[in-house]
């Protein structure tokens, strides 16, 4: 298992390395980086590790900035000294959220969960084949951050994602809009394609939000959504055939 450490405190890095060195099963720390800038640069030029350990507060700011600037295509464990309320919020969104000083048993248990979830790459096989893809793990929930507040949203609570004036929003089944940091392009990769589908450049919808279909033209379909979507939800002509097969469960 290849692990990246994103941490600006040298003592914390040493502690993590010591704990990881005592874990059986071929754990390797591929690098430790101390800042947002260094983490972004690392992810841009390296293959994704099996796991990243992120301290939330780095010297140059909030480490969530890393996720805004670059794709972090691996499971994450947060390590920090935040209060208990924030701890509970993050814990349901990440593999785990460990309070400093990190407890060795808790870290080992979290790493074991990564293994059991089947999220560890077979690096030797990937190197030999050159084409085998990492099995896709879809988001089990989303942590929405607005101001100083956090809200956890399960996929089944989502009606659809939509973009407006270059901003992305999650609309719940109750009709509430919540701001998202990710673009629709990034979200599309995180969502289970059996439940979600991209209709056009502005919309990704959940199957249960589709109330009715109307013929819009020879090649396009209008989708009536619940809760209502302000503009017409039109399936683009290039996506119509895929959309119909998806509805049929093909």
C-alpha cells in the first residue's frame, strides 16, 4: 500500500511514519509534503497513492483547498485537532478522521478498512499490464460545507446536481439547494451510474427525481423533475440514446 502524508508538523510526520512502519502488509510512504502548494504539485505529477493522510490545517491554509485545485483520486484519512463537532461531520465522509496525537491502533484500523473496501491498487499488476484500471469506488455520501457549517448528504437524499453561473449546487429531494465545491465533470466521476446520469452540461439527475418524459424534438427529450427545475431539463441529442438505454436498465 502506497501512502502520501500531507502534514506540516515534522513531529507529526515522524509519528505517522513510525506507526506506518509497524504495519504488516507492505505499507510504503511514497512522500510527505508540508503545504497546499506542495500537495497540489505532487498530485499533478504522480500517480494517485492508495491512501493519503491529510492534516486539515496546514501552514498555508485549509487543506481542502487541495481538493479544489487538483483531483485527489484516492481514499483520505484526516488527522487534526479540530473539535468534536467537526470530527463527527468529517468522519462520515472520509475513511476516518483521527484526532492528534494519532492513536496507532485507530490508524491501523482505518488502513485495514481501506484494504477491506478493495481500494488498494495492485501496483505490480498495473505496471505489467499498463492498461488495467483501478476499480471505481463511488461516493457513499457528500460533506457540504457552507460558511462554518457542515451537512452530510446521502446519495438517496439527492434529487440532482445543477450548475448556475459557473457555480454548482446539490438540490435535495426536499428542494433545498446546497453549494458544491466540485464541478459537474468531477461529480460525474464520483457518482454511481446506475443511479445518476448526466442530462446535459447543466444537470446530473438521480433516477428517483425523474417524474415524467416529454418529446421535445425528434432527437431530444424533456425531463420533468421533482423537485422542479427552473429551466427546461432537456436531454441533449448526443445523450438521448444513452439516456433511454439507462432508463430501461440496459
